C-alpha cells in the first residue's frame, strides 16, 4: 500500500474513532457502581459489528435452589467456566440456562441462582417485562450492566466473544444496538483484546477487525493492512499519520502526553497496562477483563456474579412485597364492595 494512502486512512480512522467514541460515552445506559476487582460501570468502547435483530428463544429449565425455613447461604461458586454460549443473542424472552453446576448454585441469601436470573428475563425483569412484579427501568439497567460485566469477563477468559450472546441486542428497529445490553458486554471485551493485540500480547487479528467493523468507522475505507500494522503498536501506527498524527494519538495513545481528555487517559492506561503485564495498572472500568486476560481464568468473574445476585434478589424482594400489597388492596376493595351491597 502506498504511504499517502496509509496516512489518509489512519488519520480519518483516528478522527472518526475519537469523535464517535466521545459522542456515545454518555449515551449507553449506566449501571451501578461496582467494587474492585472486575466490577465497574460499563464502558463504551468502540468498533464492534452491528448484528442482526435479536431472535427470541426458550430457556432450558434450571434446577431450583433448595428451599427451607432458613434462607440459603451464599457461597461463591468455585467453578466459573466450562459452559457454551448460545449461538444467537438473547431476545425478549427467557435467556437459556447455563449447563454447568455453578449456575445452579445460590448467588444470594434468597437462594436464587444465575440460571434463575436468566430464566426470569422477560417475565420478572428486562425491558420487555410487564406487570406489578416487573422491575423498574433503573433496576433493569443495573441487572443488565452486571450481567454485561460478568459475560464480558467470561468472554476474555475463554477467548470467546460469543459469551455476550446471553444478552439481548436492540429490541426493535428504532433502537440503537450501541445502547443495548449486548453492546455493554461486547464493547469492553473487544477493546481489551484489541489493545492487547496492539500491545503485542495477543496474536489474533480478530479483535482488531471487530473493533474496526462497527459504526465508529462508518464512511472510512479501512484496508486489511491496518490490523496487520496495528500489531506493531499505537506509536508506530500514529507515526505514519502525517498531519493527522496528533488526532491519531488521541484515539490510539501510547503516551500520557498524547491525551487531552479523561477518555484518552483511560485508553492509555489500558494500553500501557497490557503492554507491561500490569493488572494493577488497568483502569477500574476494565479491571475484570484485564484480570481474566492475564490469568486466562474466569475465577475473577465471581465477584461480579456475587454483586449481581445481591442486586437482583433485592429488587425481586421489593417487587414481590409490592405485588403482595397490591393483592391485599384488591381483596380489601372487593370485600368493601360486597359489604356495601348488603
């Protein structure tokens, strides 16, 4: 490829990535504040393929948690891997069960399991759930965000982006995929693997192509050579950007001096941490994915699962109590009407 063409492509790509990443930073639904390690509000990384509309499918039945007079005691599951994601994204109905023992273990004191959470999607919680027991939007946002962080962590640990298929994409043609729960999962896992690739710590070009295939680079012709050259590092890529070098460094920072805003600083911290093999150096938003990348173990995802259980069960308890009160009110109303007729 001729050098002027490389320069123009890199420059245009850098500008589009930076501008559209910044525009979407405040657009993706936010989740709860999550503690370290591996528990952070969902980030909004760029460059993932826009998938087809989500398809609904039925969940496989999960074993119910044991019930008794005393609430089940939460014990953090030790087995966090060894399961296969669904072939297509979840739709509006129940999410398929995970065929692994840990997914049937209690994740909160109420005895609910991860499979209980997945199977109740679209009925008790989720953007399509309705009725007196259904979660409110802020509660749905919180559960979706935690599930996104959990499966994003699993995706990096297993080197399998299909782990994000447990979460739905856009629910209608009017919605933007980049606002969806699925993107909250695909985004951070893809970004970590792409930055690891550019840092020379990951061999496959696949994360680079996924990162560049979305609407971040709409209108830009990105040649196959870009990903091959990106493996040499951000500094090398931006040195070829000519007059667009400064804008390129804002999108692909290899030094803190390249940055003029917090998003760029976060990108630099992630890139340099992956270069140095420093889990502690990763930004908080990517702590879980970084830990999974360095360890290649899903054990670090258990903290997010515990937080998910607490959040889901608390919301479930609140809504069940509300439904009970509604039922009592309706019964009392009927009794009053009967008494009036006597």
